[in-house]
C-alpha cells in the first residue's frame, strides 16, 4: 500500500484543495496521513474527515516587524525536527503540500528524509511559505498559467485548482426549496469570505431596493453580520455562513458577486457561474486577489470591480452588464475543464 502525507494550513484555503484530492486516493487504497499545527483550522477540518492527524510546532512567517519574529524561527526549527521524526516513522512515498506557514517544516522534514515533495500554489504569485518550500520540491502545481513565470520552469505543471466533488453535486430544486425562491427571477449569490466584507455587505444591502426588482439575492455575509431588519425581506435570504447547503445554493445561482480568493473563484468557474469579483485591496493584502481577478477578467470569466470603486451605482451597473452579457460569459466559462486538475495531480502523485 502506497503512503502519502498531506500538509497545509493556517486558513481553510490551504486545506480544502487537499480535501478535493484525498477521496480519489482513498478509492485507490492509499494510506493517508496529515501533518499540521497544534491549534490551526486544519486540525479541526481534517479530524472531522477521520484522517490520522499529527501536530507539530510551527511559527508564523511574517513580512512585517513583530516581536514574535524573534521567537517564531525557533518554533519553525522545532517544527522541522518534529516533522522529520514523524515522517521517518510514517515512511510516506510522497508528500503533498498546499502551503501555509505550517507546511514549511513538513516540506523540509520530507526533503531531509529524501521523500519527494509536491507543492500546489493557488495564487498568481507564491506566498511566503511556498517561496521557501519550492526549493525543496520536485514539482509545483499551479492554478494560474501566468504563475509559471514566477517559478522554476522545470518544476512547474499547470493544473488549475482541485475542486471538491460535493460542490459539483448540488440540486437546484433543493436549493430553491431551502431558500424559498422561485424560477421567476435570476438568483445572485453574494459572498465576502468567512468573516464577511463590510463594504460588500453594506453596498449590497443599500442596493437591494433596485436589485430585488429583477433578481433574488442570497447573501452570505459572514459571522456577526446579519441585519435583523432584513430577515423577512421577500426575495432576500441572508446567512452568516452555510455548510451542507452551499452546493444546492450554488446549483440554483445564476451570478456571483464575490471576493477573489483562488479556491472560491475556481469553484464558481468549474460550475460555470459568471462573476463580479471585488478583490481585497492592496492595503488589506499582498495583492494576490487583484491578480486572480484580473486573470479571470482577461479570460472572459468575470468582470472586476475594485474595492475603491464600489458604490451602489457601480454594483448595480456591473450586475446589469453581467446579466446582459450572460451568454458571452457562459461561452468563455465552458472552455475550462475543472476535472482535469484532480486527474493531473493524482497522476503525478502516483508517479512520484
């Protein structure tokens, strides 16, 4: 039986692509383990899946000054030792890393054990963890073709983003029933990430009187961001977040208004949903969402509304343009084959 160790954490985005790959390896009888941090979100997610989980020490990698920068390099070094010992015991045939600060000790520990390491980079430019890890990797899978120019060419394989099977299996009738919607108007799903996005939330709600004339709205507004005054608004449903219902909601969705995190927008792409993308500004991030969104716009999958340009008027205008050009967007979206991402990654894992 072949063995694999997965790693990646710090945020759900560094875990969910692993969850898209793992069931396919389970079908092929791989022995699967996961190495992550003691208290990271990955621990909660992976243990729910019943996959053996091993914790290691890890320090956060920061680009800015913080007193913790003095302590954290020592935690990373201890993490490398923890990972080295654990990998030596597990004896995997290959390690698959999705990035995040916890992955660096695991990648180095695997390299020291002479285990092949495969990385996956979600964004157009590598994050700090993958910048460090890539020198220890034998192959680097990229989500965006444009990302190749930032990485060693001999290691790069373009795959796109692996998408979880359950996301693709939503039932539109179940979605309509859950939402209490009808077929009479198109459905727009608005998402601002797990914590929500204040500007998107506020602007979308201000635009409701106009939007609800032509559309039904699903608003995933993030924890603590419900507006009680809108709970019974006809044609409008708001949730802090959804779990099992999300595939059914996406199945009935016609258009999406969203941030431009890589994993989410590739789910919309695979489901062929035209998008208005509102990326995090450079002031709030390293600019990766802006690059992601602009790539999708170039390929005809989405239109980009920059955060500083978000107003009620501009939001309504972009939604109307999306609706009017729906067929053009659909034609472009159909060119992408999301299933190839998992197939290519599985093949390379098997050959490692």
